[in-house]
C-alpha cells in the first residue's frame, strides 16, 4: 500500500495541475480536497496512526500541503470571479440572448440617398468638396463682396490657423466653385454634405446640418429648365400630385434668386402650425448662376448660363418622417433611429 509519504508527494503534484472553469467546479474541488472526506482530511487521519518518529518527520510537510491546497483553491475561485467581472455578466448559457441590433441607415442618409438618386436619373453627377474651406470658395468667388452684409447671413466658424484664413463651410455652394474650377463648363453636379453655422441649437436649428447643392451650367440653360427640374424633383419625392411655387428671394451668387415652397395643405392643426397658416413649406433656395460667379471661375457668361439650387436635408427629413425636433437626428438614440428600418 502507498505510504503516507508517497500519498503526500502524489497529491502535491496533482495539486499543481488543478484547474476549474466555473465557480461550481472550484467548489467541487474544495469538497474533494478539503471537505470532511477530502484527500487532505484523509491524510490527517492516516497521520494519526503513524509512528512518533514519522509524525516528527511528516508533520510539517503535511501542514504545508494543507496550506498550499487552501491557497490553490482560493486562487482558482478568485480567478473565476475576475474573469466574470471583466465580461460584465455571469456566464449562464441558458439565459435568453441579448437583443440583436442589425444596422439601420440614419434617416438623414436615407433622405440624402433618395434625393441624389432622383437627380442622378436626370443626369446629375455627384461631386464633393472639403468641409474646411477658404474664403474664396465659401464667399468671395460666390460673389459675396468683402464687408458685404450678406456675409452676416451665415454665421461662420472660423478656424485658427497660421496659414491662410480658413473656416468650416457655411453651405455646399462652395462645391459649385470647386467643381467649375476643376471641370469647367458644361457641368451638371449634385453635392451632398455637412455644413456648419455658429447658431444656437434648438428644435429648428443646429450648428451642424446637411445640404444638397445642385448646379447645371451649359449653353442656353434657362429659368424654365430650373423650374421644370425642381417640379420633377418635388413629384418624385412627395408624390405625383405635389405642387410647388417659387418666390423671389436674394442670394449673392444667383440672379434672379428664388425660394421654392411645396404645397403641404391646411387640413389639420399641425398643417396650420408647420406652414404658419399658409399651407406652403419652404424647402430650398435656387436661382440662375450670377454672371460674376461664372467669370470668377473663367467660364464666359456670354456663352454659358446655369442654374443652381441648395436643399436643406434636415428640413426634408422632418417633413417626410413627421419629426418635430431637429436635435433628434444628432442624439444617436437607438429608440429613435430604429424606427427608420
Ligand atoms: N447656399 C444657400 C444657403 O445655404 C442655399 C442656396 C440658395 C443654394 C440658392 C443655391 C442657390 O445653390 O442657388 O442658404
């Protein structure tokens, strides 16, 4: 039979290899080793029966083995607790799975795609420009003269820099200039993107928002072309019965300039409120490209003419989805976003 000494050696080695993958396993190990009928307890029972000489020899190592076993099991338990904590939950495979969130396109992206695809069908090509702009592309080339009060129409975020004065673009109209400089005329582009204005954040305005700019320059482009294209756009977006009206307006880079309204209706209280009692809703600015803008990019206004328009995307998204607070688009609240599947 294995003597006490050999048993201790064997258990000592086995102890080094002990492992547990769950709290339950660790507790079972404790019972096997240190419980009332555990290995270590049995060793102490055998110890009582050995000769006084062996007691003297084995007493100390036996106590050490017991301490080592206690240490080892305590360590195993601690490791398992740490692992559970770092995972943030108890591993319990019988629990129901967590809700799975398949990705959803942001409503602003959805609107942007709808609008760009409408214009792409009639020959507009996407063209993008930088969000950080110089004064030339955002203002000067667009016929905003120095010190002209029109610059105050758009509160600008200027960027501190050592080099030339830079700002966050206040509108996507800057891409008209960039694209004409790059490609010249004729040109037909659509440019969606983010724009920035130093404005107080409220349910109706934000300091970051999105526009889609359109520009068409060619020989003989007329206001009638502009109006027909915008009517086509409104009917594709809001349905075949959509009605539009153009109101005279002012932008430095177009002449004549207009703002376009769509007929919203006056049936409900909400209709009355959002259209301020008129039944019409403004959705974009537009006009014939100012001859000076063409000259600024070396396009001859005697040969070419063009139209341009700028659509506010948040406005359209609010109308299409019945959202009454613009800020919801930027909060990234899943409960809001998940409705746009
Ligand atoms: N850039 C103008 C704005 O941000 C919108 C606009 C008006 C764009 C008329 C145009 C335009 O292209 O022709 O308020």
